[in-house]
C-alpha cells in the first residue's frame, strides 16, 4: 500500500473507527449514493484529508475527479 493510501485511510478510518480498504473508499467517494446517504467515510475524505492528498489518492486509485466531485 502506498504512503498516500496509508495517510488517507488513517485519516478516514480513525475519524469513525472504520476499517475501509483503499478500494472500498475509492468506490464510496465515486458513488453519488454516498452523498445522498451522507456516508461518513466519504464525508471524512472530503472534509478531513488535505486537498493535495485527495488528488493524489484519486489519481492513484484511478477515480475520475469529476465522478468524485
């Protein structure tokens, strides 16, 4: 696992006591249903992870930034 994924997952999982994998988080942040359901992991990614770290994670996980936004 890359340092980017470790840093993001440390931030997201620590905030809510979850144990998401990088793949699970990538799926959540690119799924519009996460916004509708107020998914706390996706919220944590967008509100607590540094912006440059978010961009690096999206790139690393091959998530389309438009889909994530």
